[in-house]
């Protein structure tokens, strides 16, 4: 038996089987160690630009916001609560990314986006789309149950130029008031994304307005519907023991006490090697009323 002291890709393993052990040894010797291809993922609620935030209004924190994004250097980002002027700023200030998604009220530019961004030099779009978190998910601007506002999920299927693999990346923002709406939104996400991502890995990010104690969280990570994706919480994988200082929402006050309401989930095709709640600030000023959450995922 030949043992290799470095990770092997599936392609290299197939080459080994085809060429035989001795030839495979030569292939490995020429190619050297095969590095993992990480995906740096961020989820960031931007806090909409119409909010009456005074000294924390969007124009006064725009520069810090973009510094926060670029400092992490994500390959993939899900932005929530984005209004048209903020969407235009994202496109203008982050030219290395392409964006997918629509505004929730009219499927164009009215209302908030839960848009996705991906590095244009790394990823190729295979398909993309949107569905509304309602009983009629294909109806633009629809809402259901006890939801206070219209909500949607935007998604994109990408081919990674580094690994050659395809996967689905989805972003959403659950209702802030509707208890039933949040549970039903989790069920809807499970159904819709299980079909959209059938046969390929998937990542789901978003501001869910729930903690891990909420039944809507259980629907995602412990589904009982046949065939539903069992979503893995990247942060909880990296930090298995829950603590009292994991809050991702701080209302421009800072601090860490509490639980996350912003998440990065993934299918079992990925392995989380890092995760964080980014609590950086600038002299007590914050880029948003939410901390961005981040993860580094490896597609196995």
C-alpha cells in the first residue's frame, strides 16, 4: 500500500487509479502537494439608508462599511437590507464583484435587496434567480402568514474557476415580527433550495432575525421533511460550545452579549475551517447596526 502525506484532489486520485500505483507516484511527485481551495464567505446586513440613525446614518459610515468588507476580502458576500442607493454604491465601490438579485417590492429597484456578490474573475454564473418568502414564492412582492414586510431569497449557481466545481449560493432576510412567517420561511427555503441545489453543494447566508433557540432554526439544521437539506451552521461547527458573547446585532452600541441572528450555513459538502463575528470598529463607530459574520469553507 502506498501512503501519501498530503491531500489529494479527486482528479488526481482518478489519475492514480488509471495510471497505476507506480505512475501515480510519479504524478504526485511532479505535481507536489495539492492545496485546498478555500471560499471566504461573508454575510452583512448593511442597515438601510432611510433609517433615522443620526450620527450613524449611512452617509456617515459608508467609508467604514467598505473598509470592513474589503479588509476581510470575501469571495462571496450576501448583503441584506440594501436600498437602491446602497445597491448602486456597492456596484460602484466593489468593481471586482458581480451582483445578482432584485429588490423585494417590485422585483426591480423598489424596496430592499438581499443581493449576492461574487468575485467576477473567479466565478462563472450558471443560473440565478429569486423567490419570495410567501405561500406564492413566484409572485413578485408577495407576503404571507403574519409577516410585517415582503421578504425574499436571492440565489446564484456558480462554477468556481479554481476548483472547477459548481455550487449554489443563496442569501435571505427573514421577517422581524412574524413568528409564523419565520418558521414557514425556513420550511420554504428547505423546499426551494433543495430543488435548486439538487446534486450540487450549497451555501445559505442571511439575517434570520432568530437565534439558535428558535424553532425556525431547527427546521433548517434538523429538518423532518423528506429530501430537505440539512444545513450546517459554520460558526457552531468551529465553536461547538455556545457562549454568552456571540451577538451579531448591536444597534450601533457595540458589545457582544447575546446570540447570533446572522448566519452562514452550508451543506455537508463543505468543511468550515474558520468562522467569526467581525466586531471591528473605528473609535467606537460601526459600519452597521449588525456585525458582519464570516466563514472560510473548503469544498471537499
